[in-house]
């Protein structure tokens, strides 16, 4: 199995800007069944990653006791940059799937943005890894 990240990555990647609200992240996660977002700056450089887990952590303590309307207002008031993981851990498309899997396990992360130079070309997630194993 000499597969590279390029072979299994998702190339259509939903991204967020640093100043986007957590509510936008939540809406896209809910509608698009997306669990991880690379966060990009004004020039399109990947500056962080926001995951479903980050969203839960941000909203858990403060909004669980409120209704949906208050929860939305709260999440609207928080920018992605306040909860994103940075700096992002990224990989190049030519690295092996084994290397990427090892890195994800070591760092306890669920995704790796894939960069060619500084350009975002894809994302590889735990789900991509599981699909690969299921196909063996």
C-alpha cells in the first residue's frame, strides 16, 4: 500500500476566515456535514484549524443552559480566531498515508490541511483514513 496523501485527500475544502463567527462554522458543519475547517488569512494562507471539538468546547460551558436563540447570539459574538488551533499542522500531498496517519495519532488531531507550497490543495481526515482501510 504505497498510497500518498494526494490519493485519499478531499480536494474541495470548506475554509473559514479568522474573523468569521463560530455560528457560521456551526451552520456549515450542520448543513455540509463538515467537521474540520482550515482557517485562512486575507491572502489565503492557512493560519489555523477549527474543528467540531473546538466549537463544542467554546459553546459548552457558556450556552448549554440557554435556548437556541441565545446560543446563536453567543456563537455570533465569537470569532473563529479565538478558538482555532494554531499554528496548523499541515502536510504536503506527496507524503505517505502512513506518515500522515502517524502524525495525526501523535498530535491527536482529526485532520491535516494539505499544502503545495503555501497553497491549500486539500484536506485529509480520519474519515479518509477509515475509507482507505475499509477498501483493503
